[in-house]
C-alpha cells in the first residue's frame, strides 16, 4: 500500500523540471562510474549488494537481458528481450546510463524514503532529549524559587 506522501513524492519525481535537476546531481555524483573501480571483476559486481540508486540508475533492468562486460559497461548489441521501455533508455554513456529510466526514479524514491526515515528518527530523539532538558530546567527553577535562592527583581 502506497501512502499519500509517497504518491506525492513520486509525482514530484515525474515532474520533468524536478527530475532534470535531480538527474544532474546523480550524473555529477559519479556513483555509476565508480562501480568499475569498486568491483574489479564481473563476479564481484554480480554478487555485490547495490544501493537502490546504483541498481536502478547504473545498469539496465535485468529483464532486458543485456550481458554485463564489467561493472559500468553492458553489451547493447543484443536486442532487449523485454518490452520494458527502460531497456531502450539505457546507454553506456556516463551522462546517460539509465538516468531517464523509471527504475532510476524508483531507486531514488527508495533511497530518499530510507534517508528520510533516518532523519525522522534523529529528529524524534533530539526532540525527546531537548524536552527532558527543558523539563529538568523548569523543575530546577521551580525548586530554586521555593527555597528562595532566586534573586527578586
């Protein structure tokens, strides 16, 4: 079940202007191009646990059937087995890869969902800590007022 927030976020990703800005950040990040440096052999690459962005943006969908030459290059001379439109969008070019694919948008959405969950948990913990500090401060002030140790203005 997809929540309203997730639907709104996916709608924002499908906005062409928003996606162009986000895509330019993905291209500049060099995540896809660093895969071949991180995984020296094809065996290492195939057994690696890729992030949602790496899996969605850096390679064509597996249903396309393109064989991997290395971690950042696929043999596109094979005709796609699938009718998935992402198969036609993938190119080996550093600036293209699968950045225009729906699988890339889904990978970015999954990554954002995970990251925002971490931020939300951090904010909740911070709120509890600050509330406790405030509560202790209020109690200390009240106790100090009762004992008469606070200066009168």
